[in-house]
C-alpha cells in the first residue's frame, strides 16, 4: 500500500527549514530585532514629558536661598542648567538653547509693621528665545500669585517680574539642520561608495593587476579613494551653496567659513574612506557590506546630533555620544558656520577625528587585502 504524501508534513518541514535559515542569517537578526531595540532605547531616553520644559541658567548674583527660588527651581517645567563659564552660558543663550538667565534679588520692606520679603525676579533673554519667554512669563506670574497668597494672603505684591531682552543674530532651524545633513550624507554615501567599489575591484582581480604594475600601492589606493572623495565634496559644495543662497543658512565669515567647512569635510571623508576599506576587506560577500555599514552608521545617525540636539538625552548618554566621530564633525561644523569660530579653535573636535583616523588606518593596515 502506497503511503499518501502528507502536504502538512511538507509544509512543516519547509517552514522549519526556512525559520532556521532566518535565524542563521545575521542580517535578518540585526534588522528585525537589534535595530528596532536600538531605536526604542534611544527615543525612549529622550528627556521631557507631556509638557514643554524651559531651560534656565542662573546669574552669578542670583539669591538661591530664598523661598521664591526654591519654588521656581522645583517646578516640573523648569530645568536649571549649571554653568561654570559665563562666556559659554552667553553663547548658549544667544543660540536659543537657553530660555533665559534667572536672577532673583530679595529685600525686606521695613515700612511694613511685619516686614515681609519682597522679590525682584529678572529673566535676561535674547530674541532667539522670545517665543519661550512669551509662554514662560505667564507661568511664573501664576506661581508668584500662589506664593504671595501663601505668604501674605494676597495683601500686597511681593514678587516683581521683569524681562531684559536684547537682539542677537537669529539662530534658524537650517543652521542646526544643514551641518547634520552634510554629515549624514557623507557618512552613508562614502561608506557605500568606498566599500562596494573596493570589494568589486578585489573580486574582479583589478586590484591584483594594479598591484603587479610599477605603480606605488599607496597611489593605487589614494587614486581610487580620492575619486570618491572628490565626488562627495561636490555634494558638500552644493549643499552649503544652496543652503546659504536659497534657505539663508548662516556663514558667519562668508567665504572663509565656506573654505573651513569644506576643509573639515575632507578630514571626515578621509576617515570614512578608511572605514570603507575595512568593510571591503573583511566581508566574504557583498551582501554583508550594507549590514556592517548600518551597524556602524545608524547609531551615529541617532546619537550624534544629526537631527536633534544631544541635550534631549540624559547626561550619561550624552557622554557616550561624544565618543562618536560624527558627533565631533557636527559640533565643529556648527561652531564654524554659525558662531564664526576658527577651524583651529575646534582643535578638540578635530583632534578626536584625528585619533579616529589613526585608529581606523591602523586597522586598514592590518586587514586590507589585494585579492
């Protein structure tokens, strides 16, 4: 008797084999589980709640021992950011990263039979934070009314609120976005271009043939790599030019700033070329290249201040973010373009990129293959 073929068993066998193959495929595992977990973790670490928070710094002369300060500093919508450097505090204020600088003075009105403390609350701010101030002042007035009712039963005004606003160069959204988009573009396009180019040249034995010629090996690598770098530089030139003339992107010192931004981009491109060489050398098939590029690039895209400020993360995560090379590129580009800082004054960011470059090319020297 011929046993009837079981379609259900065949279905189960195919399903089982396919499932095991999926588990053994690192790309399926990374893209279906690891990356979603990374996204959930990163966006879940955002600071903030259901209401807007206003970041204030303290004036060096601010009286922090009185009841008004203690009330204001514990409000859920107020974040007091400490500064040891008043120059840095002023820069943050002028870029709109601070809603204002808080100053509270206390005095006793001796004319009263029972002297009550009177408070002068002043918020120094700029035109860059005027929208924040329009929303913050009514909230502080409401808090002041409640405090006056508690202290004196609304028998007199105890809190005087003043604003001190001065005009500064407008820090526009494009001034934050464009440097991040340049870094984002260079990161992905350079890695994909370099890694696939060198992998294909090695697989087709073109590199091996080059190696057999009298041409210096370094010149072979640089010649192919520079062609990709020049192409990416064209993208940088276009992005900065269009951003400046069409969307009013700030170039603090005009053409000098433009040259400094391009110079920094060249350093970043040289580092990325090394990463692409590593990926092209360690993979067995070209299908692994996108996986390695995404593992290297996506955390940087999310954690390097490309689309939003690092201040949205908790302090410990901000420290981790500052290790990444794209973070230093973004910070230096924004300092140069908007603040007008010289490229030499960004030595810490450039030094970090330099260390990454040395480390990466050391690995290139160890793993690069000609065939």
